[in-house]
């Protein structure tokens, strides 16, 4: 008698790794980084401080933070040959494709010899620093402009906005982006992080693991969801159009992007905090249409279905209100999540076992080979 095997589709409910990095408490809508509540970190921390926490396991002292900020800032610039290579890419290449390609190129240029686990800590710093530079540089290049060189006197978020726009950002806008980077920095074993850890488990290098993570993040069911939220809002175009859109989507068994989550049964705590900064971003931009539409959509969806709002929902209007191009939303996610990806890869190397799940074979059996002339 054949034993019945239950397949956990999408590995749902399967505990594949132990981690000290983040704790997603889906039933109550809580997220912790290294034991610290995400709301506390979002209100008080910065991206640099959050990266330090994820990598080293503790909040830095002021001296440690100042030194870490300086190290990160010193690694932001891309070499002239990388910029020259980027100028050869098709102008209609998506920003996520460019991020993936440039990280792979950086890996090819890093000829430091040694095993992956030993090299990874020293590679994590420039990769984290340069993710923002790559994204901003590509936005300039595809628009026929010279990339803006990074500034060491600005923090990571402010410098990213500076490189993206060419103008020193409004301090309120910089703080909004800084908070968004903190909120997106890690989220346990999500799809892109699982890919990164799986690659690292083969003892491949850090660059390869991050290339894989970027490829996974690009998908519309992962990092690309915030772009879909904004495109939906633009398509609807008015507060009055929200409810008919929601009614029609549910009538045709469609999906309203920004709602529902694989882990959270309560509202995503990152979304709840992003709601506050979405309202702030609306005030900074002087246009509250998108935020007002989102509030209407949230009420309309949750009046019909018990779907929690997720992190992609409010991040869409935050970025759009700050004049970030829609196809740059997912790269902004990557600018943040590189912190978590690198932390997880380092954790994987520290206690490694190659990732190799089983599969249930459900195909044909006991077929006989038929010579080609008889087929």
C-alpha cells in the first residue's frame, strides 16, 4: 500500500530554516528584527542602523554607527567602467533587469580569491551601498542624463533621493524614504530571501545569491506588487471610481493588488506604519488623491472580504507622491531588502546545509521504450 504524501504547495507551512534575523508573527500582525518591534525601529531608527542591527545582532553605539555610516558612504560610487557598461544597455531595459545584470557584472569584476563564506562579509558592504547607486544611475542613463555622483555627507536615504532627482531632497521626503527602507529591510523567509539562502547553501558566492534574489523580487507576486497597486490607482483615476472597481473585481473573481498575504492573518504591521507615512507623503507632495483613494479602497475591500492590507499597498502612493517613477518602485524595495538578503546569506554560511527538498512524483510509470522508427 502506497503511503499518502501531502504536498505543501509553495512550501506553505513548512519550516525550512531557523533564523535570528526577523520574526513574522502573522496571526497578530507583528514583525520583529532581532527582537525589536518594527514600529519601534521605524519610528526611531535609520536604514544604516537597521543594517547594522541585522548584520551584527545588536544596535550600534553612536561611535559604531558613525563609523559604519562612513564605511557605507565610502563604498557607494560605481567605477567608470561599470557606468560605461550600463550606457550600452538597451534604454528600454527594466530597472530590475539592470539591477540584476549589474550585480552579476560586479561579481565578475571581483577577482578576490577565497571561499564564499569568508569573502561574503567584505562583499556585503559595497553591494548594500551600491544597490541605490545602480538604481539611480540607470534612471538617469535611460533618460539621456549623466548619473549623479553619490554624496558622502548625506545619509543613505537622502543620498538615494539626491542621486535619483539631482536635487537635495526635502528633509521630510528623505525621512519618509528612510522609514520605508527600514520597513522593507527584512521579512524572514520570503521568496527572494529563500532563493538567496538556497543559492548560498551550495557555497556559491554572495553575488550569485543576490542575483537570484533580485530575479525573484522582480515578480509581480513579490516585489512587483507595489507597481501593480499604483497602476490600478491610476487606471481608476478618482475616488468615485474605487467602489465600482472593487465590486467588479470581486464579481469576476479578480484580485485587488495590495490585499492578502501568505503569512499575515491580521494587517501587515509594515502597511499600518506605511499608512502614516503615505499621509505624510501626500502632504509633502500637496496631492492627497492617491492616499484618499487608498483609504476608500481599503474600506471597500474589507467590507466585502476579510483580507489584510499588505506592505505593497501604501508603499505605492508613498513612492509616487515623492515623484519616483513607477517602474522604480521594486528597485526601491531592493535598495532596502539587500540588507536582509546579505544578512540571511551570512547566516546561511555560518551554519550551512545544502537546501534540497523532496518532490512527490506524479507522472507516468513503467513505460517501455519505443524505437524511433516505430513511433
